C-alpha cells in the first residue's frame, strides 16, 4: 500500500537567548511505498526523514492518508517518494 504522510516543521526563534519562541514553518509531503499500515508509514517518516535539532527545530508527521483516497484537487505540494525497502528517498514527483 501507499500512504501520503504530511509533516509539520517548527523553529524556535528564541533558542540563542534561551527563550521559547516557536513558529510554524513548512512541511514535506511524502508518498510512502512498501508499508502495510498508516502507522508504519508515519513511523518510517518520523524515524528516518524528520529534521530535529533539540531546542531549535522540531518536525513530526502531522497527517497520514491512504494514497488511493488522496484528493489531487486539494491544495498539495510535491510528493517525495520514499520507501523503507529502498535506500529512502528515490525520486521527487508532482502528482497532478
């Protein structure tokens, strides 16, 4: 099965001063191949692909959708194709 996993990224603009000033920034949309459940898709993205620098930035899987149900007319970004069966990211494609 294939799942679309959307991530959310935040940065702490106060980290140099030892303060908390978190701001939502961007995220990445992944099309995860070769997994058998939405939780496995989310775990793969969280463990292997999310960018985390404690105190400065945090990224996490925010949403997962079965690819067959993905609405291409929705506001979408490029989907990065990834797979735990391969070396990770193997192409970047837009879905139209």
